C-alpha cells in the first residue's frame, strides 16, 4: 500500500464499516520473528474493513487444527492508531498446542476466524497523567500496543517502562523500544534480565524485580498508574511488592488469562419428570437452540455453554470465565443469571446478548445458536 492509497483510506475511514467478528475472517499478511520462539502475526480483514479497539485489548483466534477448532486468546501488540491491520505477538512454550500450530501452519495468505477485540486492560479505561508499564516475557504485548498508540497520538506522555526477561536475546521488541526511547521525550526504559548469555553482552540490571530494584527503575512509582502483565507468579510478586510499599492498589491493573477450574459437565437426561433414576422436573430447565434446531435440558447449576456441549450444539468459547466474550450469543427469550468478568458490554446485554459460559437459566430459554 503506497502513501497516496493510505491517505485516501484515512480520508474515507468514516465511510467504511469497522471489522465485524461475526461476519468476517482475518487474512495473514506477514509473519516475523521477534525473539527465540516468538513471532508476530499481522492480519487484515478479508473484507477490507478497519479495526476499532482500545490499545491493550485482545482477540480470540479460532485455529482450524486437525483435531477440530481450537480457541486461543492473544493480546494485540498493534495499535488502533493504525486501523487497517492488527497483530498478535506470541511465544511458543514447550507445551504449547495452539501457538505451535500457528508457527507451523500460518503463512502469508492463510485465513483464520477471530472474535473481539475486547478487554478492559487499557490506558483508555484508566487515564492518568503518568504511567508505569511492568512486564515480563510475552506480557510485553499489551504494553507495546499502548506505547505504540502513545507514540502515534501523545508522544510527550510521561511513561516508565520496565521489561523483564530471562536473557538479553529474549527481550521482545528490544530494538523498537530503544528506538521509541530516543523519540519519546517522556519515555523512561528499564530492562532487567535474570541470567547472562554467551550470545549477547549485558551491562544493565540483573536479577528479579523487587522492592529495592523498582525504585531504581521508577523512583516515583507511587505517583503512577501501573499496568502489569506477565506470568502469574511474576504478577503476584509485583502486586505483593506494591501493596507492601503502600502503593494505592486502585491504580494497579493487571492482565491475566488464567484458566478457571474445570467443571465436570453432567450428562443430558432423557426428559424432565422421569421417575426412578431420572431428575426431578424442578431441577431441569428447557433450552431451545434455535439455529441448531435442538431442544435441550439444563440441569440445575449448569451453564448455557455446558448444556450446549452436552447436547451437541457448538458455541465457540475460549476463556470460559466471562472475560474474552467469544461465547456471546443472542437470547431470544427467557431470563438468565450471568456473572461475567467484562467480556460483554452493557448495551449488548440490553440488546439481549449473553455470555454462554457464565449464564445459568432462571427460566426456559430460547437461544440464537
């Protein structure tokens, strides 16, 4: 895309529809290496639409593996200030299934279904005069999205950026971060590694972030809005350290996709009201899945998603604790009890949508699924 074409697209942005995750898929337009076992996959819409999201939000990719569709949630590393593509930067761990599949199968021209973007981990949701981004490993991705947005839209912003890695060569986006550090007058960078490597010399901070090193990297951290992302033990340590230092924890925000406890899904029952080994009628609620033309019975305590699975109805789902919004479906009739973690907006609820993973019926339901 040349500069003239790009300028023309921006001029007509208000006449173009934003990307609709229910109608369109993503096309891979580039794959690039960032660090050992880390790649960035950049996508565009297959319908030439644009992307509207907050920096720091995430998408859920539906990966068409040989064993069936696999849902995986990834934070966007791209910035909404550049709305004609989105990117995810992912690290393949030893036990990775979805990420390894992406590494082995996604090339330029590949297509995948995606849901989102969504999530509340964004400086747009928590505006402040001064920020501190603390990350470890691939937890740098939402920080990079926010920093790229600031560089494009508010480069004078006061931002402290502390990035931790095991070795120097494993610092994701290191060159770009150093470049941004030379361009953004308010950006203060601090890198920390745990161990030296024969591949690259290192003269910076070593060890793990703690109550001694944090004030060296960000002396005024108590005055900042803090965003943290990384492995759960890392975030837990940072949170405890800040709390012990008397930090106002209402100004602390972290991103986590920790899996919920797996619940065993009860088997479907033949019909309500059966005697003997059957389930009493009052413990079963009828659910009709309209698009699948399936009538099912929801046992007390089951979610709509669990009932769908037990009845052979496929509803896409990823996090399964009300965060990612992948399992959003339209409720045609009936009432539910829904306890979500930000994966659905108030206006969507008003329009009749629910998250199947965290909705339990209060009455007979009809679902558009």
